[in-house]
C-alpha cells in the first residue's frame, strides 16, 4: 500500500489491502458485531474471492480477524474458485455460514461451521448442499443467499437468480437442517423485460444479494399493510447496475409487492448491501461502495472497495425506508463548529464549516419554492477541483426537491468517473435534513433519510474547502454544524491477517 494514499478512507471500513466487495455474514453474535466481506487478499482485483472478517464492539472501530473462508478448503473443492456472498445463521447455537461456492463458472450453495468466536471455519464435506439450480427454469445465474429460521421449524432460503426473458428473481427453498433443501418456487419475478434498461429503477436480468426482512411500521397505530422489504441488486450480464427494494408482504410462499424503490441514489456506488437485526432490535445495513477509478489505478494503489458506513434502517411514514448512519458514528466527531441560522439568496456564499477530507456536516435547510442551494465540498483554493451537492426546490410548492451530486470538477484526473447522481426527495414545506460525510474518496449524503453514496478522487492536497452557495431564491439554513472525524485506522497500517 502506498504511504499517504489520499484516496484511502480513514473512518470507513476498508480491507487491510487487496480487493473488497460485498458485506457478508453480517451479525451481532454474543455482543460482538461481525463483518465478513468478499475479499481478495492477494491483489486489488476480483478473483479467487475469500471471506475477510473483522469484529467490532460498536460498528465503528474494527479489529481484523483471520480470513474466514479460503477457496478450495471445502472437502470436495466445491468452492475451489471462490467463496462468494452469503450469510451467517445461528443453527441452534452453532454458527453456520451459507455461501456460494464457485467452481469453474458455476456457483452453488455451500455451508461452513464455525468456532464459537467465529474465527475458525470448516466447510461441510457435503458441499455443495444444492447440487444444481432447478432444472425446470432457464436461469441467468444462481447465487447469494438470504436464510432465516422458519416459524414452524427448519429454515427458508432465498437464492438470487434470473429467469431468461423475464427478469431477476429470488428462488425460495426449504430445509429441516441447512443441508437438505427442497425447491419451493420463485418468490417473485421482476419485470425487467418491459422496461428501459437505462432506467435508474430497471430491475435487471438477475438479482444479486437478495435480503428479505420485516420492519415495523412508522407509527404504532399504522396498519402494517406491507410490512416486508425485499432488497436486491440489479445485475445485467456482468454489469452491476444499482440496488432496489420492494415493499410488500411475504406470505410464506410468495412476496406480494406494493411498490419498487431505489435504495440509494448513488446507483452502482452502493451495491450488494446486507442487513441484520442487532441485539437492540435495530436493522443495520452495510453496502459496498465500489470504485469510480480504473482497475489499473486500484491495482497500483494496492486496494479496491470501501464498506459503507453502517446505516440504521427504519420505516418512514409513507412506507419507504429511512436511512441514516448509526448514532455510534458520532463518537468519532472532533472540534465542533456551529454556524447559527442564516439566509442565503442568489449569489451569496457562506464558509465557516469544518474544512477537510475527513468531515461530518449536518444542516437543517428550508428552501422556498423556486430556490436552489449548493453545498460545495472537497474544493481547492482556486476551485479547480470541487464537488457539488445541489438541492433544488421547484416553483410548484408540492413538487419533490431534487438532490444532485455533480462530480464534473471533483477531480483533475480525467480517468475517474464523473457522471452525475440524483434523485427526488420528499419534504414538508421545503425542509431538508442534510448530512454529508466525506472520507477521502468516500462520500455519503443523506437528505431526509434518503441516501446517495458515491466516490470522488480529488488529486490536490488543498481539496479541503467547504462552502454553502445560494444559487437562486431564498434558502434558510436554520442550523449547520460540522466536525473533523477521527481516524479508525492507526499507523503503521495494520498487518495482513494470516491466511
Ligand atoms: N459479488 C459476489 C457475488 C455477488 C456479487 C462475488 C455482487 O456473490 O453476486 O464476489 O457484487
């Protein structure tokens, strides 16, 4: 790893070196949070994927554990070419992983059993535990797992897949013991065939990393009409598009959908998330913030991929998901700066918030109809580099507010991705609760609980500037505060965990 790598995050989880992608086996086991992840410890490229492992008391500070799964360790080498995504379940006190063993270009379900501290894993001699995808369907792929105890005993499992000519799907299985599985049918099939493939809610030809969970309604008196959430990442023949979710009801054999939503407005930058319920009953989610720089640049840097900040997922009053970083993150805040209320009109600028490449900003905004404001971050003195978070309220007072991330000038490096990201934000009376976390190349924005995660690669050391800019109309900044964020990683860099 290069010393002083200016793109490497300091308060997000990153692998010690090499390649990181999906979060796996996310769990809160005996009071300790466990994060496993898709990992190639040898090189910053996606090949021969292992399961990396780290533990945390608080979701914020992490200790590396030995690599949990190594390809080819399974007795019959069902995972000879990779241990792909999966989950951890508690099988009557026995920690058990269910993951996709890759051999050649096939992925099939495998299980591994762990020691009580979750550091040592033994792949089952019977792997793969499902020897082939259902023969009755013409499938585009078959991998990634969501497994839960069935209320009547035994287990249920969803495997991500896609039916040729129809769309992505989640295939439902049942088992008494996590080893013997019977196929029950598709839980639900997407409708990608009918839609524009370029749409930001296109459901893909295959669903990766399906995650089904139940969330309580926002208000105690609300009827839980659609209590269940099905998250999936829309994939199309090797292209990772974006993560979506369906609200609806899981009936035991089917998922009756009410609506489809985008999970994160960063699109492919927040991919393959997994969630778990912790001991406090909270739904916590991590996703993979993939790179926006070239493969060659990542390989030269020696690392690729960032884990998102842990998100607390709750239900907004309109039934959609509300996401925000877990409150534990606030323990990293240092050197509080506060800007009292002020109003910006067209052309006015206001600096004063914490500058830097490792910062947390909160702001309560109120936009009058027809107004627009920008929060500029990571700006150089001469503004040759600047990243723009733009918030626009239409003249029609009832219309959604638009959140945009403009990266055209984020980096002087012409090889990094500079495409914009955007989406609508629901609001009451023009109010926006804005949270912006910038951590070197990682950038996570939350507006009224709707996230937009992305990556930016400013090249210059002075890309530290932060400023509000009133573009037009009147925007009231009711409150704004900021902090420098402490490092969770300490120098010298942690050592490579033993293989
Ligand atoms: N990545 C994993 C798969 C999953 C995909 C392989 C999503 O299991 O389908 O590293 O990023």
